[in-house]
C-alpha cells in the first residue's frame, strides 16, 4: 500500500523536486499539497506550487495556507542577510507552464484537518518542508489530528549549524513558535535537517545522469539545479546544491535511506543570537524524554536513484500522453 502524505511546501527549487518525487514514486500517494509563506510570500509560492504540479501532472488538491508566521515578523529567503538562493519569484530559472488547476477553496490548515480526520487513524503522514505555520494552525484547529496522524517527517532544523543564521535553519527561523508547537506535540516527529540534507547534493555526475534522461522535464530539473547551484555557490560557498526537501519525501518512501538517531529537540524561541535554533540533545543532558528521530546519514546513491526514477517515470507518462494526443 502506498503511503498517503500531505506535502506542505513553499517552492522553492528543492520543494519543486520534492513535489516531483512524491508524485513520481509509486510508494507515495500524494493526497494534497498545501502552501505556506516561506522562501517567498504566499502568492508567489502558491503560484509556484501550482506551476510545478502542472509541470509534473500531479492532479491533487492544492490549498493556500498561512500568509504570515504565528508570532514573529515575516522573513523570506529573499530577505536573508546572507543572500537569496531561490530568487525573486521563489523559483527562478527555467520557464514553467501556467497552472491548469483551481485552488482548493479551503485554507491549508482546514484541508489538513479534513483529510486527516476523514482518513483512518495512522493513515496520513504529514511532510512539511517549509515553515511549520500550517501544521501548528491545523493542530490548534483540531487537536485530535495529533493522535491520528501516522507521523510528521519534516525538513527543517540542524543540530550543528544553521543557514538563515549561524544557529537557525531557514524553515524553523521563519516561524520558530510554530516549530516549537510541532516538536513538542505528542506525535512522532522526524527531523530531516541540514546535517542530513547537505549530503543530498547534486554533483556534476548526478546532473549528467538527469540530463541523459533526455526529456523536457529532465531539462527543467537540470535548469533548476543549475540556477540553485549557482546561488548556493555564491551565497553559501557550497560547490553543489543540496536538495533539502526531497530528503523528507525519500524518508517516507524508504526509511532506510536516512539513518536516524533518537534525541530531545527543543526550538529556541527567546535567544538573542539563537532564535530558531533546534537544540538537539542526543545524550539526554536536559533529562527530557526523547521526542524526535533526527536524521544523520543519507544513502546518497539510493536517494538519487529515487529522484532519477521519478523523473524517468513522469517523463514516460508525458511522452505516452503526447503521443496519444497527436
Ligand atoms: Ca521548502
């Protein structure tokens, strides 16, 4: 049985590849996509999510989510002092198709609640790969979802070093209060943070394998990686771009792709220099019960095989479709 997930996104180049992977992998049943202000303001990321869903042919409900964080002043990728990696549209680079679908009329938090409550207990997995505002709002709207969700596999946080600030990873920094609510709730949380996702880099060899698929979709993905690679190099001095968000989807497809360790994770909401830090206690120094599975090691080859298989699968569907239409 494919695993049913709700993917909560703020596209974002790595979000786009996460949508592609969730749609193109047979082990995942993508039941909805929800959007949240993060890498860019809400209208931009929602438009991007719709364009990406159109590009890959994902016919799923898409709902617009939170426009602002719960407490803090909004910050986007474009406003970070260190520099922007996604560009002014939130998804700069290759031209994309205009959306062909309508938005779901419900706010994202309502769609999440409705979907989780209508499903069997432990049937729906939440995969948030942007700021955690929508998830926190859904918990407040219907606390029963906390016991009903199978697990939360989130991209966010870091146990060594951040990227929005030295202490904080962007998704957590963009809404630390929401993140604190999600980590401290009584459900299974897996933190796929920067320590893990910085292993999921698109090397020249990987880009060549994608290019060799030869389809229009593969060309678009390579163009995303070229754009994202360029900004990652100039902003973070990293030679190859990490595809953060797709790592959380990969964990749901095959748990063995990510090695995890138990820890207590708390989100710093008061620190002067550490606001949004995911303080990760592997040793039990605080004496708090462990509340998080923290991803530490990636199976690089297995991860990229999943991405390449998904691009190949969707490309084959699209070429079949266009030959039927012509
Ligand atoms: Ca994201």
